C-alpha cells in the first residue's frame, strides 16, 4: 500500500531532477505541449508502492508487469498517470472534458510506425525547403555568402503617433543580447538601427555606424511612448487600431562556412534583400486561398481579453504572413498523407509547432533563443517578438538542430518521444554520475511494435465529463489523477490557440472536435469571465470523485496531486472527498514544479505537491493524527526531513502547502462521521472552513515553526486521540476506518 511503501526521499530526489529537464526523463511529453505536467517518476512510484510488496527502490529500475489491473484517470490533462499505468501493463481508462487533452493523450499512447512517420516527416520538411526555404536565408556579413540560415527574426511593435502620424518603434530597451552566451553585449542604435557590440553595459559608447550615443532604456514604458518626431506623448495599446503591426529590426543567423572560425553568435540588421523577401512574401500570400488557416474569432476570457486589449480579434492575426504561408502549405501536405496514424502524428506536430510560429513569441536576450507563447501560462503580449525559422536548421551529418521552433526541432523531439514508447528507460544517479537504465519488458501503447504475439492492451480514453461516465461499480483497482487547481491555468482559453488549427485539419474525422472551442461551462477552473467560482469548482470536483468512488473496488485508492497558495482553494478538495464517502489516509509531499519555471519564478509559489491518498476503507497511521497546531508542526517537520533526504530544499511556500495538505487531511478525518453531502455546497464549504478555523490553521502552525522553517520539537505526544500511547503495542500503530 502507498501509505506503507511510498519512499518520499527516493521519489522526491527523482521527481526534483525530472522537473529540471523533464524531456530527458520522460521524452513522451514532447508529443505536444500541455501545462503543469506532474513527474512521471511520481506516478510510477505511486503505482509500484500500491501494487508491489517489495521496497520501492528495489522494483523501480526493474521491469514490472501489473497486467490485469484496471486504472482510471478522470482528469487526463497531459496523460502522465495513464501513460505510467499503461507502461506497466495495466488496462487504462481516461477522461478529460478538453478535446485537446484527449487528442494529446491519444497521440502519446497509440502505437506509431516510426519508420513510416520519419519518412513522411522528412518528405514534408524537404518540400517546405523547396517551397519557402529562400525566405529563411540571408547574406552573411562576414563572408558575404547568400545562403546563411536565419535562426530568428526580431520584430518591434510600431504604433502611429496620434499627433503627427509617424510610426513609433515601441522599444522597451535597446539591448539585443547580453554577454552571457555571446562574447559581448549587442545594442541597437536608437538612431540608425545598426547593431554595435560593447564589453560594458554601464559605459555603452557610441554606434559604430552613425556615432549616436547608445542607450540601454527605450522610449516605451508603462504603456506610454513619446514620439521622437513631434514630442507628443502616446499611449498603447489602442485596440481601435486593430491587431498590432511590427517592423523587422534585427536577425540572428547561422553561417555554416564561418561558424568553425567564429566565436559567438551571428547578428545583423536586415539588409535590402531581407526586406524585399518580406515584400515577396506579402505578394505570394495575397494570391493564396487558404484552406486550413482558421478564421475563428477570439472569444472573451480571463486570458484572451488581454489579446483584445491589443486589438487582436481573430486567431490568424497572431501570425505574420510568412508564418501563415508555412502553416498553410504544411497543412496541405499533411492532409494528403494516406496513413491515418502518420497523418494524425504530423497534424499533432503542426499544432505543437504553432507555439513557436506566432508573433507573440519573445526573444531571450541571455539564453539567445525563442521563448514559446506558453512559456508563461497565459497570453503575454510583448513589445519585441521573435519569429523562428519555420523549417528548422539541421547540422549536416548530425541529428542536431541549430536554434529552436522549426519543423526540424518538432520532428526530432517527436521521434524521441515515440521511440521512448517502445524502449522506456529510467535515469539512475550514483553520486554525480548518471546512467540510463533501459527497462526491458515495459512499453507504452495499445500494442507493441512488430510483436503480433503480444496481446493488445485495453486503452479506453474519451473526451467527456468523467462525472457522466458509465464505469461499472467496483471495477477499478485504483484512480490516479492530477485534477485542475482552482483559479490556476485557463487550459481551454490557451489550448483554443492550437485547437482552432487542429480542428480545421482533422476535425471532420474526430468526433471530439465538433465544438468550435475547447471551452465548456463544466471546466473545473475558476474563471471570472465565465462566472465560475469556488462553488462551481466544488460541485464539479465532488461529482467526479463520487463517480470514481462508486467505480473503485473496496479499499482501492483514489490518489491525486494538489497544491495552491491559498488554503481556501483546498476546501473543495475536502468537500469532494467527504461527499464521495472517502477518508484521506495519507498526505505525502513530492516535488511537482521547477522553481525556475517562468510562470512561477519569483512568485513565492510552492514547487511541492501534496499527494492525497483516499479510500473507503483502510487505515490511518496513528503518528499522522494531531489535535493541535504544534503537533501538526511536528508532522510537517518529519516531511521536511524526508524531503531534505531527497535533496529538496523546502521554501517557506513549500512548508505552507505541506501544512495545508495535513490540515485538510485532518479536517476530513474529523468531519467524516457527521458529514451531510446533500447540504448546500456553501454550507459544506463552510463546515470545512469552520473546522480549520477552530483547529488553528496555518497561522497557528507557523507560530510553532522555528525561524528557518523547521518545526520545533518537544516531548509532547503526537496523537490526536486522548488515550495514552503507552497502552498500545506496535500492532495498533494504525487506526482502521
């Protein structure tokens, strides 16, 4: 059982490492972008802890066969629990209300003939090179060769001055590249636009071309920009002007001839030939009659309203004409692919490619790479945008890409992802060295590549609300899931960006793609625009948990991950568990995010999830019960010690979220006998809130913690029951429920 066999230090160490470079541990996630994926090592650990009698460290790196078990996930998302269960032979059933989630998991888990895919993908890329390759070439400023590959086109937003009508470049700053990965800092001249390299960001010097003094800060700041021609003060954005316009001001390129003798990157201001190529693209696109470019309007939403403020009204306006041309031509090739699974794979590739091929991508001036549109889980509209090479640049004779964001990058990642399905592995660390450990005998898919003797596995995934599913009662051996976190990522609003394209390409043959949008009133995220608050979240989560509880065999676990910065967001968790007639028998900590992730870096957010283990019948370890905040503090301290043993350095935010998990677990334990699941949802939420207020909550527990976050110690007993602990022998270490 998980409560007995889960090894927190072991899994915490693996999960923390995995989240640093997740594609190195679970290449399958590269099939398509999804948000906030939980570590595969965590769910593998949970599965093996529940169904193996041997120590977790002994079985983790071995081949495991759990065939005959039936595992479900009611909130598939990116598919991690489903994939991990399928890999060890379980029959799997998965649900998600979002059609993009359904599609992504389907492409992850379906077997694919990798040779057929590779042949088709390479043919597509060759055709694209022939059709539009010339639009991604430039003249090298060093050797004058005209066939240098452009890695990134850099664009600045422009707006007309309301006074004189002159276009204003909305530069927030003039630093193009720092000296982190390039020998010097690269600055844009505010006068002539030429690029000048300097060794000091404090003493910038002057432009090498026109001698104008170089500047660090640009004129655009806090939605205001002064016109250099007439001095008028202008505000931006102005939605009445329509979608933003952009001006190409710089390029980073790659010259294979000069690279062996050149230190650093290649930068240039666009020359006349580069600008003429843009004009040629405009003429070519104007003659096209696109079949696969969506014309959908961008509906209002918590995230999409940000696009509206910038004048974007349709999704196609988020792309420039060169990107639209490449996407349309690619879609036409994909549509003609006869092999259905290969066609679907390439369509998935195009959908994933979109996040790099749009005019909301930004350029990282330190890492010198494109940041995809979802590097922040929203629609941030910057003033400087980065357009990646659409086709991608391959190093001749090597399976290595130069730059990011092109077809070559997407294809190579996808090949590694699907190859991993046939040959999964784990990464084992011994000191500072690491070793790839093949797990022979395990595989991911509905059937094994080239092995007709291996029986097909049951893979049943569907796009529907899990609360309405028809799973037989007492048919599941476990439910493992990562449910939505109230008020967090607006998955549907973001995924519509990809969905409207994918639907044009495959929608006629996919029943899940009937709707115009992935948005649905039943989505379980807080959303002000759609009027979805905590009551809606609670009702939805409760209905799903109740359905899953009925489908579970007696004593089988419903295990899920959760964390949030606010204790109020945990109230629906407690209500849903109690409504389902379940008891939370354990709340275990495990790393789930990367602290340096752009969307949480510097926010004080926790990287630690609580894994809630819930059952209808089972046992609670007596040491996990508490009747005062200082006893909670001691339990938290034990968790912190185990995390530190796994090389995790818990922050104050982590400690807070770990505490929230234990408080909710104890609230469920205390409220379970007198719970009224038919009472109004506000009443049920109020009961949880009332119990926590009476117990003492985080504020009281925090008072029992020392300054460095470690809990104080004392000789007081650690039990919530009033009997003397000495009355019980070791055989009574658990309390049954």
